[in-house]
């Protein structure tokens, strides 16, 4: 089957490469000529483990190609995916659908053969109806259907998530569209991946509801961590104790500095705005968004407390800047608010990240970017683990002790053993542990 993927960013490129690996003929389309030129050269515009190798293999096999010309790229495509960005709209927090609308308009003007138009982008309820209207208003007489097929990819594990999904959600309103989508995902039948067919609006809401629920789990365990610090409990024991209940599950119960990234912040906000528009407020999600925003700066204050309450003139080393490991994504990363809190308090901040240095430097111009883990640590009054990259798990703390100015460790991901570090002479603090 020929598939066209409009948008070659994170979702579009990963999805397109995986579909090609399943044996489909895929063309990824993007207006950014520079990005397409890099892809032709085998240079990935994002960091995702295994993606470069997957793209190269399928380009070599002739199943994956790239183009800036939508009109020619969609010729004879039976399924056309819309995978463009839907960032939060400035001013009100609604999802910005301008890119989706522009693609729908262009598709309507260039559609020559019957195709199912699949919205892969995360969009508010009712967007599929709007895409259908926009295409229809172009006057096209070509048969088409609009389907919702949200993605559930975790950055850093996206290829595995795509090939071994928990579920595939498809919101389709007619049998022809369901049949085309069944063929698109037929290679996953061998893995017995559950496919859930729903209405288009239900599918659109499923994506937002899933992300809001996961964000709620994160903030719940973070608030339990705060309570543990007050009463002398250990949040890791609490998380394990409740996570063993199969009604709750252990995932997303890791206390830390709050959630960030390309999905949870914008999707929870977009869900709030959608709920307000329909007169059905989701107050629990409102509380989650507010708590997460305040938590990030609270982690900055936690570092200041570890410095004895005074940060002015102190040098603070941050290990990990991206919002999570195995990605170069800095969008809404907790490190941003932590850095600003420390700078506001007069601290000197140095940072290091295995993959996010370029993106971080553009966002944090006042932060010194180190060339390695130990270069960041040298001369620091406090070392703060912000993102739990594997490269930071086996740090030589004897070496650290020799090169820091003061032996202060703030572990915002609960990676290190408190007893071992205190025995080694460090002043150690973590999240929700005594």
C-alpha cells in the first residue's frame, strides 16, 4: 500500500519509517526544504534511538522517500496521514490547528484518487469534522474519508511503541475507511495488537484523556513524595506498595521534578480549553496543571535549600537538561524552570546533557554548557541530577568528591543510594525519601 505522511517531525518520521519497515511504500512530506535535504543525506532532524538505522535501511530498500511536493507525493496514496504540529496557541492555550487546516486545504486542492485522510496529530474533539469540511469545501469530487488515529509514542522508545503497541485506536465513520485502516495496520495483527474502532470524536478524546490521566499519576506521586518528606516516609516504598495493585499499576509512579515534553503540558492545557468550550470543566486536570507548574520552581528552591538557603555566588552543576532521557527534546523540560529559579537567586549555573546541548543552549543563554559530566561537576557547590540518563547512573563519586568545591548532591530522580553517598561524605537530598 502507498502511504503519504504529511509532516516529517517526530511523529511523522517515526511513523513513516515504521510503516515502511512493515513493507508499505511510504513518502514523508515536509514544507521545510532544509529538513528534507538532511533526510536525503541520512541526517536525522531529531534524536531517537534506532531511528537513523531504520530510516537508512528502508531508504535503501526503496520503501521510504522524502519530498517537499505534496501534490506529487500523494498521487495514488490510499492513506494520507496528517502528522503536523499542534502547539499550544499563544494567549489562550488552545491547540493551534493552523497547520492541520493548511494541510487539509492543500489536500482538497490536490486529491486525484480516492484516499483515507488520517489525522495522526493530537487534535481537539471535532477536528476531524473540520478537516472533512475544509476538504469538501474545496469542491473536490474525489472520494475521501477522514479518520482519527492518535499516536501513543514515548520519546526515547518510539520505535518499539509503534511496532509493539498497547493498542491502536481508530476513529472512523464508514466501513470503507475501516477497511483501509485495517490494511494499513495488518502487519501488526501478527503481534496481536488490539485495534479499537470508535467514533471519530471518541478517538480524538482518547488521546487527551490518556495523557491527562498519566499526568495525574505523575503529580499524585509527586505530592505523596512531598508528604513523605514531612512524615518520614519513603515515596519509593509507597509507589511500590500502591503500584502492585493491578488496578493502579506501577508505571508513571516515579517521583521527580514534574512532567515536561511535547505532549503532557500542551495536551492537558488543550483538554482544559476544550472542556471549558463545551461547558464541562475537568477540575482534576486543572489542579494537575497548576501543581506541575509550581513544582518545577519548587525543585529550584530545593536546590537552594541544599546550598544552605543562599545561592548567590554559588556554582550549581545540572546533570541532564532534556525533559527525559534518550531524547534531545527540551520542550517544557523541568530544567528550564529550575535554571531560572537558580539564576534569579544569583547562582552561577553550568549544565551538561548527552544529547540536548544544542537545544538547551538556545533556551538557556545564561547557562554555561560543559563538555562532559565531570567538566560540569568540577568546582561546583552543588551537583543536581535533573534527567536520569544512563550515563549519570555510574558516576565515580570518589572522583566527584575530589573535584567539587562542596560535597552536595541533589538527586531529583532518586537514582542514587542515600546511605552510600552519605557514607562517602556527601550531603545528599532526594525526592520523598528520608
